[in-house]
C-alpha cells in the first residue's frame, strides 16, 4: 500500500488519526506511536501483513474510538505470530471491533494479536462471522499471551480451529489476567488443552 500521512503527532496528547486502510498499514513504520481511528477501516479482504514482529514489536497504542476494522484476511499457514498485530510488547489496544476475519497461521495465531508480551487489551470485540486457524497457541483474540498483560471487557464470537495444543475462544495460551471477557464461538482441536 502507498504511504499516506496522518493528522496528529503520534503522541499521547496528539495521536495520529487513522482514516484509511493505507494509513492503518502505515502503523508498521512507526511502531511506538499513538494512534486513534477516525472511522471504520475496510481492509477489503486484501492479504494483510501483521504489524510488529519479535525483532520489531508494536509497542505503541491503538484507540479504536468505537470503530471497526473490517474484512481482515491473513493466509500464512507456515508463519508464526499471526494476527492484525503479529507481535506486541507493552502496548494498549482498546475500544475496537473486528468484523469478518479469516486468519490462517501456524503457532501463536489470533485475530487481534499473535503474540502478546505485556500490555492491555480493553473493550475489544471480534464479531462473527469469522475464523482463526493455526497449529498451537491459537485464540479467537490472542494466540499467546505472556506474563504481565491484561485483557478486560473483551469478547469473541468466531470459530477457532487448531491441529495442535493450547486453543481458546479468547486466548490460546495465557499467562495474563483476564476479567469480564468471554468467547461464544466454536473451538476445535486435534490435540489437548482447549477452552474458552
């Protein structure tokens, strides 16, 4: 996608305002900045490259401002850390909806975050229809959530399918605090450790 500049300074006091899918994609170029959606973002079922990696994690913030990310598609069955955000560290993502997600990854696969290393997810909804598929550590919201994080007031309603272990409607593998959150989608796994 082409680079598009955004209104704002990327700070807590003056976050970047994201209005288009091109601007949303540009988050990968400033991984420590603060962002706020200014309207719904339709990704048009174009193949999405997860934002953030283990070597360059997303550590900024995203305030969805009550808006939605729609038509998220990722097809990377041989890759780990797969989601809208691939790998995050001490981030905050809040007030966001995901609508119509179809994600295929390997280990650490979720709709919002593949691998969460600290931080907070608050008031995030992943609405049906949708599906997340992977091998191990696969969740409807987060694939793998390491120690020191929080998920609160969040929910998922999509299907989660895995060929390996650690599968959850909300989080595949969790070492974090989860409050006032739930999953209603169907979960299937070929092995062990599956739950809500």
